[in-house]
């Protein structure tokens, strides 16, 4: 399972990219708005920093406008992936973009039925929103498991991207469900690497090493 960052903040992206595990980036209009900068500038910086797929979201609500916007976004870089929403207009625009050879990510997906539609238009990525399903007292992970099972049974090639992930166990469970990609905020990426026993173990190793050096120096 590839690990993506769900942010438009270039500093966060640069920091995690240095770890060597960053497979790509997802952005959405809310994340880009948080940066309070020219969106094209924000996207260009991200595209220059990370080699993997970078999702850039359309904001035009109607199919024709969305298609034109999608074509423009796709021209920003070869690794740009155009996000379209799971609406009838999104499906229409998405299908045209796919026909043009443009990779699309169908976003705002909340059910297996919607995920089937995304696969049927030949989406490169489908993005079920796990955390937001949980927020309405439903089971986001169960929806993800069903989507992964359906894609397996049907032989769909669309990549399942678990989105709206809120904590490390979401990433573990998404991996177990068979998701191809998990996208997460910077804070969750940082939590992934953390374990109190790792910190304690490091402290002890360094203390013992220092004691050895001091003993050797005294004996010299
Ligand atoms: C990513 O593609 C989604 O837009 C994002 O994961 C949504 O996350 P949120 O529900 O935390 O806003």
C-alpha cells in the first residue's frame, strides 16, 4: 500500500518526503484554501517536490466546465491526477477526461455503489472517505472492505485510495482491507513512526554507548 500525504502545505510535504516513503499527494479545495496563496503556485511547488501521483481537484460544478478545468490541471505535469466529484457531472466530465488519456481520481465517494460507478468510467483512483463515513455514525472501514472485495471480484483496475483517515489504526486497517493507497494528514504521518518503546529503547542504547565510551576513556 502506497502512503500519500493529504495536504497542500509544501513544508509538511518536504519534511515527510525526506523519509523516503512518500508515494504521492492528495489535495482538495479546502486544503489549498488553507495555504491562502495562488493555487497554481501551490500545486506547482508540490508537483516539483514529489514524483508520484499528485491529485489536483476541479471546482467547476458542471460537466463542460469541469472537463475544461480538468484538461488544464492535467497539463500542469505528467504526474498530475485530476480529481472529479462523485456526481452525475463528475462522471460525465471524468469519462471524457479518461477518453483523453487523463488519469482521474473520483472523490467524495461514500459507498460501494458509488465506487462501482467510478470503476466503470475507468478512473485511475477512487477515494472513499473513511473518517467522514464514521462521522455520520456509519462504518467507514466496512465500506472500504466491501469496495476492495468488489474490485477484486470484478477485476477492476481502479486504485482504491483510502481517504479521510484520522489516526494510525485507520492506516493499518486500510492496509488489511487491501487498499492500494492510504492518504493521511501530516499529523497522522508523524504518528505512524512513533512508538514509546522505540523512544525508550533509543535512550537506553545511547546511554549504554555513552557509558562504554566514558569507561574506555578512563581506562586509556
Ligand atoms: C482526500 O483526497 C480527501 O479530500 C481528504 O482525505 C478528505 O479528508 P477530511 O475528511 O479529513 O477532510
